[in-house]
């Protein structure tokens, strides 16, 4: 049958009254395996135990195909099993509504209706059902009906590899691979009487990327995350209280829109360095470092009182008489974690005598895992790759650039980081000028939220962007579930397609 003859296609739950048509369809579909059809009592048992798992597809009101399935526990799949085992001697008594895997019992299309991609529709239904029921994935034993032609030349493992490389065509296995199922292992003596497959089968799996492990504890983990970016105006303040009053104003503003994160720029507290202008630049920045502990303490209090996770940009900090550029993640649960700038720019080293830090890690938050890289660090792709391997979904980049070309370096690298790591990137900087602070004369910034470039995201990779060189906030929502979808079904899959057989990236153990 071709498309021109199709008047209507419908998908519906299998009913006991469908049995006569079902039996006839199975006999036609399995001509090479005479007698391979389900008994009426078995079909009725399946419908009773798991009605949602049994569907039929009709063309012009004629039964054209069917998909049957049960739910089992992941533990049931450990080790070897046969088709008879997994169906409990064809009684389906092992169906478990509390299980976590959808097991495919049967899928078939009548020969006259093949070529209409009906099998894909049935598999799409299974995938949607799996997501709806929050199951880990789909699994089944796939026949390899062309294997008998090669059994005297190669084992099933080699046969599988050649099918994957398109050197051998197998109608069943090729179809499964094209529908995003991946081979887990070879199973022998799987289906008694399957001579075409020499009774071998390939255990095929599809992972539900939206699966959420059941949690009996109250959880606030989110898939839609709201980001609040603060494009900070550099201006002189008389004291720390004035600076923190301005910081609280912005925190109040973005939290009022129920933002999950507030991101401040790098060295946003530089205006306080004006009181040390009578000192050398190296001594002035060390004077600024005296405020850091108090600022972090106040940010930690604000994160709790405004119910928002605050990324404090960065501040100078002295440890063991050495000067570092560090920032803090103040979570709304009251905890505080520090991150460090690892790559110090030539100017920071020359003028201030700053040292590069050694700590790099992804942070767990109530909105998933995040990474934080301060300004220049974003220009080194190895860092964000390590964070992505740790599960990072959002990369935050607090930055400080004085010229547009410096800003462009950070921005262009940030956009590359979003693509290569399949993550969101939020970058926030400072604007304005500080004529009374040496080495901090002027700033240029356009804060923005960046996405990967694929169909589910903006085509130019920019979710939202601030007005250049204007003091403002930027608020944008990002959907973490789109990252899971991108990882599996993206036009390109940068993380999955890495040639790890040729190279590797690892973080060395560095003494703290």
C-alpha cells in the first residue's frame, strides 16, 4: 500500500473484540514462524494487567499493526533471560505496575501495510508512554532474522558490529537502531524456534532522558530556571553599607520576579578601592580584599531572606599572603561555596600581583548543576568541558572588560562554550567608569543569556541580551529539559560525538 491509498490512520488501545483481526494479522506478519500467534486468553490477560501498554494501529479502519508491552523492574534484567522467562511462561505474571522499565513483548506490521513507517508510530507511542509513566526506559529482545545467512562465517557479536557499520543489512536490527535504540548485549537461546536468528537476540534499550528518580523527600528541583543578571554601574560609594544597599536593591528586583539566580559581575566592589588610592595599585587591591569576608557574610544573609541563589561575581582575597580573585555561591538554603579564577590576565598579574587559583568543580543547586568561570577563564575551553563532564547545565560567567575587543573575546568564547558543552551560559559585566580608582578607568559590557544553536533554541544562540553599557537587570527563563533532548536528538551532538578513543581530558590532583 502507498500513501495515496491511505484515507485515515488511527492509534487506539487493543480491545478483546480485536482478537480475530489480531490473530489474522500475526499469522501474516510471522509467516516464517508458523503458529506464532498469541492465544485469546493471553491477550485478554495483557489487556487486564496493563491496558495502556497494548495498542493497535489501523489504516482505513483495518488493523495494520500492534505493539504489546509490560512493565518490569530493572533488577529483572540483570544477567541472562529468555523470552519465556521475561513473560513468565507467557502468562505475564511478572508485570509490575511499580516497576521502572517498559519491556516490549511484540511489535508487528502486516506485510501489506509495510513501508508507511507505522512501526515508528508504535515506537513513538511507547516512548511517550514511558515518559508519561516516568519509567527509566524501554528494553526488549530484538530478533536478527538475517543472521542465519552468516552464522557459519561469524558469531552474533561480529554480525551486530557489521550491521551497525552498514556492511550487513538486517531489517529488524537496522530499524531498531534507526529509532534510537542501542544494543546492550547479545542473548542466546532467547526465542525458542527462531531459526532465522539461530535463537540469538540483541537486548536493545532506549533511555528516557526525562526520567526522574522517585524521591520521598520534599524537593524543589526545577526544569524551568529563571536567571537574573545584574549589569552593574560602576560608581563611587562612601562606604560598604552604600555599596551593599545598591546590591540589595538589585537582589530585591530580580527576586521580585521569582528569579532562581542573581549573577553579579567580576570585581563589582572595585569602587571601594577609591579610599586606598593613596597606595600603590598592588596595595590598594589588597586593601579592597579586607572587605571580602564581610561582603560574603551579607550576601549569604540576603540569599536566604530573598530566597534566591546569589553568585557574587568576584572579589580579591588574600590567602597565605597571596592575592587571589575569588567569588562565592551563596545558596538560598544558607550554605556558601567558593570558586576561584584560575587564569589570571597579564594585567592582573603585572599590576596587582594576583595568583591563579586551583579549585574547579561543578556546584549542586536546587536548579541542577552549575559551573562558574570568572572572565578570562571562559577563554579556556578545557575548564568548561570538565564542568560539563561533571553534569553542568548552566555556566555562569561574571566578567569585567574595559574595551569592546576585550568584551568580544569573552562573549565569543562564551557562545562557543554553550555549543560545545550543550549548556546554557549566563554572563554579566559592569559598565561606566571609575576615574578615581587606578587601573579601573572604564568598563564595557553587554550581559546576556546564551543557548546552544539547534531547533529548540534561538537560531543565533542568544536567549536574551541587555542594552550595551546601560545599568539594568536582565531576566530570562531557561528550560533544562531541552538540554536533555538536545543531548539525544540534536542536529549535532558535540558531547556524545567526541573522539574519546583519540584523546582525553582530566583534572590533575593539585595540593590545596
